[in-house]
């Protein structure tokens, strides 16, 4: 049914308590009854610039566009002769804000890396993230708790977790994203797209709660487990019926994996595991734990431990996630583990643990760079709509400089990331270890430091709103509060501070330094 059209003069007649209308972006709302419940108080709506007036500009100073969606039932008509001029982000679509999308998604730019199937895939993933997952992510990020099983079921149906783990035989025979792409087409750039699109949830802990444990806990099983165990865990975890996590980090051993104290004692029946792990992502929800242990002779081994007698998990509250990531302290008290649950017998356990570290850091940095870009978009929109001294905030040179710095940081990081990703497509595991460990370490160090600068600038642009968990600046606050986890960890496996990664990269370079090189 078509809405009734009102003149501005007709709307202006309704400007009193009990008879109160307001126009926002050509739409007319009757807020007579709502006024008493208005969170900002009745006086705001009775202001002479609001009551019976076009309050679009004032509204945009105080609220995000999605607020209007919650009050559609209050709309009674439109302003005659006017059309809506404003719009928020339409879920599932590309942003039109300059630099809000990487260049390969921006009209007029060319790319050597991405093909049409990457574009189809990106569009499908964004629709899924924003239309299917976003609502649950926001609810669980605020209220806590494991992501909803309905979301896990959709992840499994579309084989998203399987793709998050990376390319490999575990993808064979699966339909990816309802057939948008084939298994043969899937490559590491599709995985990069997944990493970056899921940041649009604005829910850091929830993102890890969805697949963080599986991304890092399942690859060692795929590569090193006996076939029966491997196939069982692949089926159960990629169907999201059960979850797995990686349990390496201990209170006394972070980056120093050699320093772990969890003990595995060999018996005729298998292994007896005793010890504790800390800061383990998804451990509160996990059915399986990929556990680094030490034998009595000091050798490190890796065991798959199933939740059962002797396994206990206690939640750890962190600044980045109250509970949706499932971060936990895990204790193993005389836990019996079958011989067949050892991974990679004959392979050094430390190598099994380290084999996936480069991939984990790449996953982390992929998301971190995308978060920076999204935060910039928030800032650019706000700087254009926020008025100060009668002019948009962006009219201030200092604000433009902060925006320029943001763009230069995430664009340079994205270019570096895409080059590394291309090398990953062409290199085997040995070549990656030789050539990319340092590159990824340097990029992670650079990107996480860049994100801290972006967070600081974003808070300055938003002011007090940037420190508030609701309203206009809630995404800025969330980013500012949660970003440091990227700086000190390697996807929640082992504490790997920025400086440690930088040192790792230089030490790798030293191994290739020609002995006779001189100035």
C-alpha cells in the first residue's frame, strides 16, 4: 500500500507532546506515543529543530542508519515531492565508499590474482556473512555463549569450515558454497576471501568461536594421523557435529614450545596424559584436543585427546571475548589415550606443531588487514556526516591526515599480503618454510602495529563515541578493545609477540646471508 504524502507545512503542525511528528530522509514518523520511551528523553524530540521538522541532519549526528529499520512501524507517510537520499550498507553488497573495498573489487582496477570465480565466491560469502551469520554474531558477542548450532549447520552445508582449513583432499567430493565454485577451482585466494569477509561480523571472539579451533587443530590430524582417526575426525568436525582445538600453549610456555610441561607416559595400552594448557581457543566447546606433550625422555609428541574422564575445561575471560570464543584453561588428569591417537609417529613432534604456524599467522594477518579497512570506512562515513563548527569533520586537515594514514597502511599491507598469497599458490611446503616464514612474520608484525595506529586514530575521529559499546562508534570501540590479541598471538596457539616475529624474520634472513657480502 502506498504511503500518504504530506507537505512540510502539514508535518510542522504536529510539534507538541501527544501530537508529535518528525521527518527523516523524506519519511514521516509519528512519534507521539514513542516520545515518552525515547532513550534520549522527551526533550530531544521536542527540540524546535526536531518537532514537526526535517531532522535528517540531526539524526545522522546521533544514530546509525539501521536504527530507522527498528522503527519502520512508526512511519505514516512521506514528504510530498521528495525521494530518500541516504542509505546505509545494504547487506551482501559492495561498499561505494572510496577505498572501502580492496582494489580487485573496485570498478576501474585490474588484478593479476583474482578471476571471475573469485568474484562469484566473494559475493556469495558476503551475502552469507551479513544475511545469515551477522545477527547471531552480534547477539552472542554481547550476551556470550557458543555460536548457534543453526549457524554451524549452515557452515557445514556450504563446506565453509572445510574451505577455511585450506585446500587438500578433505575437499574432494564436496559441494562448495552451493556449487558457486568447484573443488578444482578452489585456491588460497578463496581462503583469503573467507578470512577477510568474516571480519564483517564485527565480532572478534565469535569469529574464533565459529572455526578458530578447527582451523588450527585439524590440519595436524589431516597431515599426520592414521587414516582411520583422520577420516573419523574430518567427518565429525567438518560437519560441525563436533569441534576440535589445538592445545599447545601453557602458562609457563608460550612461544617457547620446547618448554611445555604436559606429560605423556607410554603404557602397554596407550598413553597417560597429565598437565594443563592455557588460553586455548574453542576448548570450552571442543570434543577433541590436539595436544602437545612431552615424554619422559623429553621428546615432544602430539596426541589427539577426546573429551572424557580426566579432561576438564574452565572458561577464561579475556578483553577480546567474554565467552563466544570458548577460550579455556584445560587440565588433563590421568587421561587415557590410545596408541593410535598419536600423530606422525616417526616425525619430530615439534615439526608437527610448527608445520602449520605460517598458515595460522597468514590467516590472522589476512583478517587484521580487513578489519583496518572496515574501521577506515566507518571513520570516513562519520567524518563526512559529523558536523563541527558548522562544517563536516572531514573539513579539518588533521582528520584528513588521519584518514590518509589509515589508507596508506591497509593498502600497503593488502598488496604485501596478496603477493605472499600468490607465492603460497606456487610453492610447496618446503619452499614456503624457506621463503615465506620471514615474509609472513614481518607482515604480521607490520600489520598489527598498523592496526594499533588505526585504532588510535579512529578513536580520535569518533571522540567519546569511539569508546562506547553501543551507538555510532560501537565498532570502533570493539576494534580498539580486541585488536591487541592479534599483536601477541599466532592465532591463539602460542604467544608470539610482534618483536618475536620480527626477530624470527631477521634470523631467517641471516641463514641466507652470503658469508662474503661486504659494503
